[in-house]
C-alpha cells in the first residue's frame, strides 16, 4: 500500500477489529440516563455519518434533532397520538407480514424483551404499554428524525437506512447509546405538522440517543444474529 495512503494509519487487522468491536457492542438501548450529550459530540456523530454512500451521491437524508424543551413538546404530542389509538400514518408501506424465519426472529427478539422485563407471555396489555415507551423515546435526552425527499422513492429510504447504521456506529464509537425506531414513522403526518416540514418530506424512522443506563435490566439482553451460511449464497461457476 502506498505510504501516502490514509489507510496506512492502522494495520488492516486493527481496522477490521475496531469495526467488529463496534458492531458487536452496539445494541438497541431502551433505558437512557437523563444526561444530555454536548453539541460538539452530536456534531461529531453527524459529520462522521455524513460520509455514508448513497445512490448517485444524492445524500437524501435530512436529520431533525430535538433536545431539551423541544424534545419534550414532541414527546408529549407523539405519545398522545400513539396512546389514542390513532390510525397508522406511514409514508412507506410497512411489512405486510412476517413469515418463516423472519417471524421466528421477530418473536425471539420480542420475547427476550418481555422476559427481561418480567412481562408474562400473552399479556397483550403489558405488550402495548411497553410499545408505547417508543414514544417516550425510552427516556433518551435526544431524538433524531430521519426524512427524505418524496420523488426519490424507496431508493432515498434505502440510503437513509445506510445513514442510520453509520450514525449508530459513530455514536457507539463516541460512547453513546442509540435505538432506531420505525415506530415513530407510524405518525409521519404528525411529525410533518409538528416540525413544519414540507409536504414532500417522507419520514423514514427516528433514532433516540444519549448515554445508556447500563444498570437497567432492559439493557441486559442481546439479540442473536444469523450465520453467514444462513444469509449468503456463493456462485463460483
């Protein structure tokens, strides 16, 4: 490798080791400390995530971050709508159904959460109450809303997904916890109205973030991952 290359700063094994560590350590945080993240750290996350690759370099993501009193007003508004049983208002069609192994993985993840919290299997009232914690942002001091431009369609949303992943890894590297939340996108109309977003903006998801409460039991479990053999097909001839 050329001595002037920026990639020579770390040996290859060190670079992949750092990435593996971040990926292995990251999890969806569902209990946060009340401590706010300073603006410089948030901007560091954003600057890092901005390097995300995108279709034709369109960089379609726009990020709205609510903190302090603004976050609290948003929390009150979206929680009230969600708790009222209002009809879902997705900008992107959600999964029609989960079948086969996808249903198995979804159930495994859900039961891990409920078992950790001591919620009996089949207690739908408790399930619903826990689901509403999405709209309290799990106590996070900050929430980001990721939105894209309507004419870009699903490709804009896919690029935003890549951005979300890099946002979370950058946050992890800086000692922060995150949880990506498709649940917030169920109230896309409210989000547009609340933040005065143009009609052509499409909400992809939210990300609640801050400092994880590592002592809280809800943060004690980790979801499993399928093996490479379960997800990859090699075609050599």
